[in-house]
C-alpha cells in the first residue's frame, strides 16, 4: 500500500479507536458498552410484499392503459392483502422464536414459517399476473411475462436475508439496463436476448432461497457468540466470524454461477447498446457483482466523458473518440478476466476468515488479480498519454495520471478533470498515516484510504435521544493489503456527524455504510454549554389549563400568562438567553465552566417558584381541587428536571426524552374522556405524579454528578484528537478522529451505567403512570386514552407526510362531488383513518418497547428486531396510503382528480 504523509495528518499514538464507547453515549440503557449492529451473513430478510411503486412500474413496463390498470389494481390489492397476512404470520413466529433461534424446536418453527411465507408470496405473484392475462393485448404478453419473473426475483432477494448479501444475488443485467436509461429502440432487441438468462438466474435464486431456509441450524450456530477469550463483552468473537464464513460456504457455488450468468448476459446485450449505454450497464453490474474488479482509480473513463461533453472542434472530438474506442475493448477484455479471478475469491473475505489456514486457491486468485490490474493500468496509462496529445491544455494533468502507480489507493474512484488552469484531479485520496493495532474493542485494523465521506442514513428508528435501540456489532481487524475495498474511519465535526464508511470489496456486495449520529456541543477553552428548561409556551400552558379544568380562552388566564412571561424573561436575561432549543431544553453557552453547574441550580430554584405560582393562580381561577393542582405542579417539576443539563459534551446530549417526556395529565385531557371516566383518570394521575417527580429529581442528582465529568473527559480527548480538516478534500472544517484509551473507555462505561440506571427508573415511572390510568378506566374507555398516550410517547411515528387523509379531505370539499361520491369518499375516509391509526400504534408500541424499561412497562418482551418491525410498519402504512389514493382515483372523475392533485 502506498502511504501518503501530509502535514494535516499528524502521527497518532497506537491506541484503539473505540466506536462502541461513542455509540454507548447515545444508548446508555443498552449496557456498559452499547455497540453498533453490523453482522456479515446475518442480515434479516427484507419485506417481500410487492409494493405499489413496483406495481405501478410493472403497469408502465407492460404499457397498460387506464382501464387495464383499474382492473389490475383490484387484483393487486387482493394479492397484496394475502401477502401481508402471510408476512404477519411469519413475523409472529419470528417474534416468538427470535430472528436467529438456536434450539431445535424454535429453528423448526422458524424454518416452517419462512417456507410458508416464500410459498405464499410467490404463489400470490403468480396469481396476480395470471389475473392480468385476460385483460392484456397480445403485444403485451411478452412484457407481462418478463415483469412476472422480475417481480419474483425481487421477492426472493428480499427473503434471502444474510444469504443474499453478495452483489451477484442482488442485481441483474435487466435491472442495470433500466437504471442506465437504455433507449427503447435498443432495449427491446437487447431484452429479447435475455430469455434464457432470466430463467437461469431465477432458478439459481430459488436454489439460494431454498438452501437458506433449509439450513437454520448452521446459520444459528454461526451466530452464537463463542466462549473464547477474543470475544469482547456484548460483542461477537473472531471464532463466530469464522463459523459465519463456514455457514456461507454452501452458497458459494450458486453465487459463482450467478456471477457467470451475469457475465454471459453482458456479452449478449453488448451489440445492441450504444457505447455510452453499454458502459453504464457494465459499471452497474461490475460495481455490485465484482467490486474489486470495478475499482480502477486510473480509469480515464470519467475524464473522457467530461471532455466529450465540452465544446470541441471536430478534429479534437474525433481524436478523443478514437482514444476511447481503442481503450475500451482492451480495458473490457482485461476486466472480464479479472471478474473470473475475483469469482475464485468469493467467500474468502479477510474479515470473515480471520485466523483460518491460508487458502492457496485464494492466494493464486489474488496474485492473478494484481497481475491483471497492472495490465489494465497499463492500458489506462496508454490512454492518458494519448489524451495528453489530444487535449494539450491539460497535458500536465494527463501525463501526471499516466505516471501514477497501479495501486495508489484502495478506492476505485476514477478522477475527473481538474478545474480550468489546475493540475489536481477531483477525488484526490487521503490516507491515515498510522496503522492501529490490537485491542479488544471495535477498531481500525490498518491504515486506510478514503475518497469520500459518507454522511447519510435512511429509514432509521425514530429516537428523540439517548435510550433508543442498541445492537451488537462485529469486531474485526484486517491487513490493509488484503482489505482491497477500504476500511473504516470515524469523523467528528463541530457541526457534522460521526461518520463510518465501509467499502470492503470482498465479493460480498461491498458498499456497507452507516452514519448519521448527531453531535452535542463541545466544551473547550474553559467555557461550558448547559441546558435549562425552555419557557412554558402557550400550547403547554393551555394543556395545563385544560387539566385544571380552566378554559384556555379565559381572559384571566391571558393576564396570568403575561405576568408569568415577564418574570421568566427577567430570569433568563440574568442567566443568558442564547443557544439552540431541543426537546424542551434551551442550550446556553456560559463563559465560566467552574460556576456553570451552580448557576443552573440557582436558575432552577427561581424558575420553580415562578412556575409553581402560575399553576397555583390558574387553579384558583378555575376552582380546581388542591390535589389536582399539586399533581400539575409535580408533573411540571418532573419536566424541569428532565430538561436540565448541568453540562453537555462533544459526543453526548445526556438526558431523558421520548417516553418519559409524556405529559400524562395532558394525555387525559387530549383523550376526550368525560364524566366519571375523566374523574377516574385524574385520580390515578394524582396518585402517580409524586412518584414521577421523585424519579426525575433522582435522575437530576445523578446527571449533576455524571455530566460534568463526561464533558471534561470529552474536552480533554478533543484536545488530543487527530485533525482531519483543513485542505483535505471532502473533509469538513473542524473534523477530527478521536482516540480513546482503555482508561477512557472504563471511566465512561462507569458513568454511563449510573446514568442508565437513573434513566430506566424514569421510564419505568412514566410507564407506571400509563398503566395506572388504564387500570382505573373501564375497558371501553381505555383505547381513547392509550391512543393519546402513544401519540405523545412517539410523535415522530405519527408524523406521516404521505398520509392520504389530506387528499380525502380535499375531495370532500369539492363542489362537484355527487351525493353518491360523497358517501363513497366518507366511507373510504373512515376506513383509512382506522387502519392508519392501527398501523401507527403498532409502530409506536415497538419503538416504546425499546426504551429503557419500556418493554417491562408495557408488559411485553423487548423486540429484538425493532428495525424490521418499524420498517415493515412504515412500508405497510405507505402501501395503505397508496391503496387509498388508488381507490379515491376510481371514485373521482378526471377533472376532480386534477382538482385534488392525484
């Protein structure tokens, strides 16, 4: 490996980069070392139910007209309902037995459930397409059959789980052509060549699915942590990693056959596509199926493409096109040979085979890959030299690229042209200067290169702060020379995320990336950032008034609010009124860290006097019973405690949010309870409020001790961090890599254990309040309260921007709506509201159960597959929205549809 030394990469002492400890800050209840989930070969199955988006794409591909779509849509709704039912049955088994059961009975149940799901989903897809046959024309039949096979492949891939992580199982040439936007006149003859290919890969994927279902025992064994000394607390041992690799061995032959099928198909379509289209299709397939081969940092492809998009004279364009046409066949011939060599490395990942005996076949394949890479790099260099003559204005750049070594980087990012007048290509790589060795925590095993910083993550579980989901992670080290695809880097910027980027190039699909952990405010230079409770806004005061039995429109309340606001404004002016607000906390920067905590305590005492006076005056105005007023004061006192931070740090915003932030009295008011039901709920609330206040005040005492220590540690670590910013391409200003030694980790673990215990106590108290109100209510009144409580406990779950209800409401106000149409829309609206609320509640329950003490408080098991449950719930909700809109379209006329916007 070529190591690039730069001034902005000072040498780093050989300590472990502890990812687990950083993540523990965000999930203290998961244990002393909450770790991130990354498990090779152990991925859970995705949702195999055919989506509305995919169904619409099928209709487009088959060229269905409006009448055909409406008939097909009815068949799709029926088929999708049955697929969802099968998915729920399988989910119930998984919830009962676990995703990866280890005992014989559970494994047998899990295996049978997967078989039943696979059979039902594939049968329903066949039934759907069979139902569409009578309504299509003869010229659409070939397209319909092609889409049927593609739909079944999508479903199988979703159900493969960890057995399908190899890119060869996840892509096909037909899909690559679609992504490459191949022109219709060339796509049709190319697709006509792929009939046998479709049958071939469909059969291989089905074999993979059958094999993955039939081997639960081997899979379960591979995922059991071994009692070996190399297993970190809560982690996965290297022996487990090796067993996981063994469990995948049965799939290697099938995956290699899939790769060969893709290679053959690329040859079949080559003569039908334009050079640009063919290059895009090849790139799509290469990147996923043969990631090692795809990485060619010397490739002139990007530069040639950029040149041909510029305004050139005829002679220059002809010369550049000639260079491209001479280079591409030579490059592709060598690339094909490289793909065959890479096929021999499938299942021989350096990560999954740590400690295994040397594989002579793999060693020969690696040597062959390196030799072929050098040959291909020679072809690249020849093209760069030729470009120097055809593009003299950038001669120095082209000649510089022609002199670069074959393996100057671990990432395959072809350079773009430099800016006008420049000589440095886009995408210059940067390398960490020091290898990190040994250790029992998650670590970087070698110096690595990165070309980009990955900063996005999608479909995460909504979490308002600490106390969310926690998962186990993989521990690995690897030699940089073998880790062809890249490595891992932790980046922390003052305004940016911690970033982890993985691109292993191990023949298993590559491009595994995860990031997006938000940062707290740093403490440095003797300053401190603290958090104080936000002002009581009008909405919060109105909610308190309703609990106290006071009409929010009462003129006397307005006067009380004005007086209260003036008192709090004076307090805030004396404390400091700057900083961002988040989750009921205002974060304020103070100049003197030594006196910050004492100032927070003094402010809290004065704020309590002002807010207690407000509640007392509101209760007097409403004639509220003293016990109700006392409960309102207790609940606000608990809220103040939860929203206080005596210190914040770079890597944590320590504090309870989510479930424990629910305003129980407000939920009673929002639930619409009346009469004796309201009185019963309020009595339960009054009895519970003191215990919640006590739990939150105990939390505050713990936070008062723990947070300043953590902040001081983080300030010290930041002062010793390795700076990645400055003139490093692609790295934000202020970005650092933070090193933590074992003493840092142990001290942080101890502090987090204290905070975790206090957080669990708060959540348990909050959930005990819900249980107390439910127990006090008659059964018929419980759903109304519970729905209000869930909405308050997991508000992000209910924030569905694609909810079809807005379109239904817009339709109901149309002046052109007939009485019959209005009746149909009304009925559809009621059905949608009930189903949408039910799905949201199911997601919310799963999210709440993952919080510290949440599952116990709900009287259920903590879901081990929270990501799957939330993802499936969101998918089902999105499908409900799509189905409702389809049915609404069928009710409305064309002009009405345009007016509503559907």
